[in-house]
C-alpha cells in the first residue's frame, strides 16, 4: 500500500518516474531476467490452462481425474531436479492443461449464465495480478514477506471452514464469507509470493519453473473466486428482474 501512496504523492511533484526507476534499480539485472522467464512461463501456463478448459468444452474431460492428474504433474515437477529444464517445463504445461480442464465445468456454467462474465473475470484477475505484482516489485525488499504468517493463518481458516461446511453443512452466509475472504487471502499471496520470488532470486534461487507454477496457482485461485462472485451477482440480478416482471 505504501507503494501506491508514494505514487499519488510523487505524481503531484512530477517525479514519479524517477522514484519508480530508483525502486526498480534495487532489482539486479540477473533478477530482472529471472522475472522475465517467470512471467513468460506463467503466460505459457495460462495458454495451456485455456486449452484445457476448451478441451473440456469439446469433450467434457474435466473432473476428478484431471484434478488428480494436475496434482500428480505438480508433485512430479517439484521432485524433478532443476537441471532437467525441458522436462520440468513440459510438466508445468501439462499441470496447467489439467488444471484448466478441472475448472472447465465452472467455465461451462459461466458461459451458460452469461459469456461476458468469463471475459470480465479474466480481465479483472489479470489487472489485479498486474497491480499487486507491481506493488511487490516497487516495495522495499522484504517489506511484504512478513504478511506470509498472517496469510497462512487465513488460509488455515479457509481450510477449516471448507472442511466444516462439507461435513456439517454450511449456510449461504458462511459460503459468502469463505468466498470473499478467500479472494482477499489469495490476492495477498500474489504480493507475498512475488516478493518472495524476488528475494529468492537475489539469494541465487533462479528456478523459474517452480516460481511460475506458484504464481499460476495464485492466479487460478483468484480467477475462480472472482468468476463465482460474478456468477452469483448475475444470477441474483436475473432473479430480481424475473420477480419485477411477474409483479
């Protein structure tokens, strides 16, 4: 948040560009090149996920098996040595493909409700991802890493709410709280994970495939929650219109 505050303050003095460049100079050329590889890999993973979702729309392949396959590819990727680069990139794309197929049923439902929701959710997620990533890059080193413990606690609460509601049943209010709270948690993870990637790269960890799958997971979690929220809002609006017409 301090990065955004400094943006508005410095823009009034017409020196925002200089301050931004000064902050980016904290990132060495090696780390900058690493971030380019990470975000390029992330873009490829998103294309693979879109392909997986499209394959589900064609052949209805998304479900439990694709979820297991996605988890298996991810574990295989993380257990593969970093020097086996081609194999790890292939596993990243395979995991992303299965992940896209797994959320295919949700995307199919969104298209039935309103096709424009899908585009709006993706654009909204992309904008949020870009803004929070920029905030992490412009911030001081390690400034947001301390949020990790708080976000881990929030994630634990989410897991407990999901577990409890699946066993004991949950009300609509609990579902909404879990949905919006989860959105805030994973948006926070966008910032923390981006800054952690930068910090690890400064320390010599240049495993761009592992870092790309971390950001890909954050992106998908935020996208799914934004999509569900927009679908619920659209469904509520359509119900109100039907009631007005019936009255």
